[in-house]
């Protein structure tokens, strides 16, 4: 189409099909380059938030030790030398114990600590989702009924319990049990938390900056919780404890291992309150050394 203005020929032009396809292709390439960068930035923010959560937990544990002259027990039972589940009550775990130190004293005070943690009157409380105990990168539900644990490496699928169970809030942070496999027959372990543990800072002879305090676990194989040990569910102790007998994120791992959805590792808080991302490729020797509180392996390198 041609138009004339003052004797000058004017032409109206638009994009040709080829030009339009080129522009679309360029936009597609730019989006392909930009999206991974955006995803990486978002994951970096989530990893930082996860470390901040662990730092708060670490400080709460240190404040508890400062005021009580001992760290919280991994979980509380009536007796520490008997394996009968009747004596394993009330079951309150370290995460519950530090609620007042996390400015959650109101929730803490609503529990009747003379009753077991999963007493029916506590059902509304143990399904309370606390963001401080949750990793933003974990894709699992915030609450779940812990009916079973998915198949994990060479462990068989755990059977669901015979009776209905309460819905519990998840936690992605587990107390470090040490280097040994979690078992109801283990009375004491070499980590910072175990049954009725009453450790003090002076007992961490490997050094507070060299010893794991609390580590991260995803919900891929099953839900963990902050509230306590409930012997009616499969793997009750591993719901609040983690062990370092396998490296983080190992493909042949078990439910009680540590791991995360962060690339290349899992977050831990050390006994001195510092946090670090522990690589999937850490040496077994260094990993086990940091899991024990008094193994005399302080000079090992990661």
C-alpha cells in the first residue's frame, strides 16, 4: 500500500514472518539462559533460609545449656536402662524441649508433660507446623499421618501400624545420634543426642566447631517431627534422630540418614552454633569424625 504526502511516497512496513520467527527464537534462547539462573538464585535463597533456621535452633540449644547446664535429651523416657515401650514414655524430644528458647513457650505450655507426647489431648498440638523446623526446599507436605516408610535402599518396606495414628507436623531437622545405627536396643550413642542424654559443653572434647549438632533430612522417605518419639509408628526414634553411618544424600541410604533437596549436600549446625553445607562428597572418615563428640579425630580434613 502506498500513500503520498506533499508529493513524497510513504510506505507502511510490518514484521515479515521470518523476522518474527527470529525474534521468537532469540526470546526463547534468552529465556532458556535466564530460567536456570533464576532457579539457582531461588535455591540459594532457600538454602540460606534453611541455614538461618538451623542457626536459630543451634542458638536455642546453646541457650538451654547455658541456663540448665546441660543440653536437652534426645528424647525423654521414664528410665534409660529398660527397653520396654511402657517405660519409653513420655517421649518428648529435644525439639520440643527448646520451644521456649525459640519464643514458642505458649505452645510448650499447652502440653501436659505428665502424659505421653502423643496423648489424644495433644493431637491438635503435635500437628502444629513450625517454619523454624522446616526447610523451604523440602517438597513434602507440612503435616502427615506417619503410617509407613517408603522402601529405602536395602531396608524392606515398613508395615503400617495396626491402629490409626494422629497427624503430625513435619520437621526437616534431626538431632545427631552419632555414628551408630539407630536402634531401640542402643541406650547411649556417641553423638550429641540419645535417650535421656544430659551432655554438657565440656563433654564435647572434639571441639564445638568440629562436632555436628543438628542436621537436615528431606521428607522423601517419610515424615520426621519436632515433638517426640511415638512407639506406635514405624521407626519412632528416627523421626527425631539422625545418624551418620551413611554419607548425606547417598542413594543406598536409609530413612534415618541425613540428606536434602539442596544441590551437592545437606545443611548442619555445629555445636558452636555455626552452620555449614556438608558436601555429598565428604570423606567417610571426616563425616564420621564430625558426628562423634569425643572421638579424638579433630585434625581430619573434609
